[in-house]
C-alpha cells in the first residue's frame, strides 16, 4: 500500500543529484576577472583571441585561474584584485598599441569561482540583479512622434520622386504632422496620381480634400502602418543599445522594452554613470563613398606612397588598407532597411539594402557612371571610420533595392546587415529615470535576503518538528528539497536574481509547507476516524492531493498573470513564484511520500506513527488511537 517502486526512488535520487550539482555553483562566490570585447563595430572576435590573451598574460608573468572565450568576449579569472589590475594593464598595452584608437575593450569584471568541471556540464550560478550587485539603471523613453515624423518625411520624398518619374505635375507637396498633402490643378492629374500612389505606397490611406479652387490629396499613415513604424523604432533602438553597451564590458546587461515606448537599461557592476551615458547616447553614422583604384592610391594603400589629394585611408574588414574618396555619395539617412539574404543565381550570401527615394535616384546615377569600380560603405563611431564592405559595381542599380555580395559567409552577411541597420537610433530617446546602486548596498541586500530565507526556513522547520514530530522532519526535508530544486532550476535557466526574487523564494517556503500541513492533518483525521496507520498514511496523501492541486493551480494562475502583465521587478518576482509552485508540488507530494514510504512502508504490522498529538473529541475518549505523541 505504502511502497514506491524502485524507478520512483531512482527519479527522486536523480532529481536530488541534479538539484545539488546545479545549485552548487551559487556557493563559490565571484572572483576578480578581466573581460576583453570588441571595441569596434566592424571587429568580430573569435576563439583565436583566447590563445592570444593567454600568451599575453604568460609573457607578462601573470597567472590566470581560467581563460575562456564565451559569447562575444574572452574572460580571464584571477585569484586577487592586484593580479587583476596587472592583467588589465598588460592586455591593454598589448591589444591596443594606439590608446587613442582602441580596437578592444579591456574591462574589469567579476566571474564565478565555480570549478571547470561544473562549467563543463553548464552548471552556472544565477546572475545577480542590479539591486544585489550594484550598477546603473536607466529608464528611457522613445520619441514616437519623431519616429512617425521621420517616416512621413521619407514618404514625402518618395512621393515627389514617383510623380516626377511618371511626369505627373503637382502644385506642391507639404507635410502636416504625420500626414502628407499633395495639391493638383486638374482632376485628371489627381486621379492618375491617386492610382499611382495607392499602388506604390500601401501604408498610406488617401482621401480627396477640397480647398478653394485647388484639388488636394491627403495621405495619412494607416493605424497598422503607424504601429509597425513605432514597433520597429523601439526594436532598432534596443538592438543599437545592445551594440553600444558591449563597450562597457557588462557581463549581463538588461535591455528590454517596457510598455509601448519605454526601454529599461540595467548595467550590473557599472558604477560610472557618466561613462554609461556617454556610451548609450553616442551616435554612429553610415557613409557610402567611391574607392580610389588609381596607381597612386594603390601605392598609398601598400604604404609606398602618399595618400592622393581628395582621398582618405581606411581599413577594410581583416585589416587591409583601402583608399576612398572624400566625397560622400549617400549617408545612413538614405537607408531604410538592410537584411541578409542569398543570391538566387550564385547562391552566395548577400546583404539586401533598401534606399529611400532620394537615395535611389542618387545611387542609380552613381552606379551607372561607375560600373566596374568599387564602392565603400563606411561606419563612423566617435569620429573613427572603418569600411564595413567594399563591393564592385557590376551594373546600374535602380529601384531603391541594392544587393551587396562577394566572399561573404551567411554569418558575415547577417552581421553586416545588423551594422548597417543599427548604426544609429531609429528615434530619439530621453532618459527619464536614473538610479545608481553601489556595490556595498548590493552586498548588504544579499546578506539581508539570504538571512530572511534562512531564518524563515529555520522557523518553519522548528515548528513542524515540534508539532508533527517525525512527520514534521519529513516535511522539513521535503521543504529543503524544494528549495534545492528551485535554486537549481533558476540556475539552469540562467535567471537574474533580484530582491523581489529573493522575496518570492521566502514566500515560496511558506506556501510550500502548506501542502505538507494539509497532508499531515489529513492523516490525523484518518487516525481519528479509526483507520489503521498504514491506511491513514495512504488515505492522507491520496485525499489531500486534490486540495493541494486546487490551491496551487489558483495561485499559479495569479503568478502567470503577474508574469504576463508585469514588468521589471514584478516579472522577476513572478518567475520565481511560478517555478516555486511547480517545485513545491513535486517535493511536497512525491518526495515527502517517498520518505514516509521508505520509513513506514515496509513495516507490515505498524501499530503507531509519530505525527504529534491526535486530538480526540470527548465522545471518543475511550477509542485507541494509533499515533505517537
């Protein structure tokens, strides 16, 4: 009746082992480290940098506990802060010979002290949030009106070019807010223009407006098109911010949308607010220029001659020098989109660009007059320019759609499209809230949060053991197992633990023990009713399960509502809360039942169980109750 098959004990043992292994990294703490990341948008890091960093540290006589390439950076861990500072100086000198134009960002950081064998099985500690580690918090608001205005201005230029190409004469094009108005002198031209614009610009809804003797078409962005423009602006800004904060060397920055037009930026470990503002607020611009392939330019690129007049020397991807003309053909203002793709004929990786009307006209003229020559696309950041790509012009390109190809992998095409698309913010952003949390306060918050969980657990354990005796011990062990599972699942998910998350852990402990209280009281009721100890244990677990399930499902619904509709700290609380409910169901029902079955299940002639005093009504005072006080 009260026996588990061996496979159930095997599942519990595996869950206990996995929970222990993935919880373990959280107890090793953090060690000083140095993180090396790319300092330029066109410089992509690979695994070869790991061996280079190791060699630099060895040559400098600095011993690293670990050097690892992870994500888009190389991280080196050290035993103390003195060694960390020496390593940072050595790496800065070796990787950035010209401090005024650094290619790499060498930043101080903190890494887990977990041993390598735990990292090999991806047993990593939870990330600490801003309130536990310290850092900078920004709440930024995207200017949606500016995004719509920018789109309306681009559409005005497109309309002017379309009407000119079709030889449709108009009496003026103006922009009123986010609407575009086109005046005509005769109805025939208006009807022809209406058909053209409705076909070519499906994002605009056109209506005819009478104004004196003039005929006027008014185009307004459709609601779905306006919403798409706003969503794109926020997403592009988030992508751009991700690219920019890499320079700060933040291991786990939090950059996420909040509401319709706000972005939260959290940089754990960063204490220099001015530096963070400078990085987040900096601008990047794109320029398209022609490459100078003359003999003088070739000599200048090889270093055997001076740079010709009217040209400049830049570096291509891979570090090769290239000479480009000073005259700017197009800028990032003319680029509306950039997406990776493949050539349908050669199956080569390509980057597909979309230009606005003005850019299309200029690009068509330039490509017609410069077939066979190279065209360079440059990205400028902080006054420094680099060549992203320099393709050869094969033919005249019109229609506003440009395809760039040539010796690119699909990954390089994706990266190039991202650089071109996210070179600058799609819409202005304003910092409306700013907070700085020091590391001392973060450490204090960790201590207080840990103590709250510890004392809460101890208080529950003492009460349960005194009130329910041996069954209280089983309940306490199940609660400890629940806490182990909860922390291990959060570590597996690489969740960011914050103060609300620690509050959710403490709350989960109180809620999880409720299931064991229901079970224990149900067993007592069965004993009062005269059931044998084995039958009372079996009925107690079976009949309490429905009540436990109902209470946890209703609580889970509330937690899911917080998770779906909440944001920031509320969402962090909800994540821990929901996971805690699921782990408490597993531990309270299966694990505690396993312990009880292991202790009592094999006793065929069980006469009593240790579950505390079983209160009996006076009318049944003479009844023998099979329980131990």
